[in-house]
C-alpha cells in the first residue's frame, strides 16, 4: 500500500508448495490469480495471461488448498456486501485466523479492475489506483479466489476480505469491485497458521508500517 512494489519471489518458488491465492506482480503489474497451481495475471487491458516460472511477484497471499472440504452453496448474492454478510457466520466461528475462499458461479454481473505496471519511484497503492482500468461483464462464468485476513495483520496485509476473479475460459479477470449471482458453490479453508516472508530491499526498510491506511485502503479496494 505504501509504495514498495519490488519483487520478492519468483512464480516458481511461490508455487513450490502452494497452489491457490492472490497478489500482484513486480511494479504493481496487474492482479495475481493463482488457481490449481498455475499463476495468471489479470492485466490492465482486461485480458489474462499465464505467467512464466521466472516472473516475479511483489506481494502474494497463498496456500495449499484443501479441496477435500465440504462444498457449500449460497444464493441471492446481489453485491459484495451481501456476499460478505453471507460468509460472516463462518468467519465468526474464529475471526482471528485466515480463510481462503474458492467459489464458482455464473455471474449476472462482474465488475473488475487491474492496474498498469508502475515505474520507479513507485507511487502508493492509492495513487496507482488512479491508473487502474475497470471492466464490466454480464452472464460470465468463472471463479472467485479470495482471502480473509484478521484485523491484527494490518500493516502487513489487508484486513477483511479481498476478492479476485478469473473467468472459466481464462481470458479475463482482476480484482473484484462488484458482482451479482443467483447461486454460488464454494469451498473454504480455515488457516490457523501462516509463514511471513518480508522484503529485504532498502525501500521496504524505510516504510512506516504503523500508518493508518484504513481510509485509503477502503477506497482502493472498493469497500
């Protein structure tokens, strides 16, 4: 959020023991969409590309997804606020751990965004959002990949839900700003532990991670 978008890990290293998650690439270059052990990028021109092993990420939140968990269904999701409300009873069972969410639906409406790659000196995430591009789709089948982070990780991640979309045909996707669907099928993993890999570059060492970013975060995330 504060403007350090240097690379921290290659796609190959990231996927060595993880297969599902979201993030962004070096230079805030698009939206990372990681499913079934494959890394994709939702680009600022609205398309999706498969990433090479040597491509580098600036930030990611990933896990080895347990697909053996029970598949569930939710209905009448008219917007992101409704989706969060329907997931809240699950989160309330333990709001101090992480959750990874995988869902599939035919979306009557899907509204996504992505950003162009930034040049150094990097802007903050809020400033970079001015260069984002937004796309609207109707009657689109695809997946949601989402992470829920507890409040206490603010500063190193974004508390609450963060939703990304990837179409079934892998042609478009990005960070979700809006959606609606009559029915979702989904699986959700509760994650009670995490490994944190911090950047070692000098830019990261100069950041003030105690700054209150809630207002700018909510604006950028579309909350």
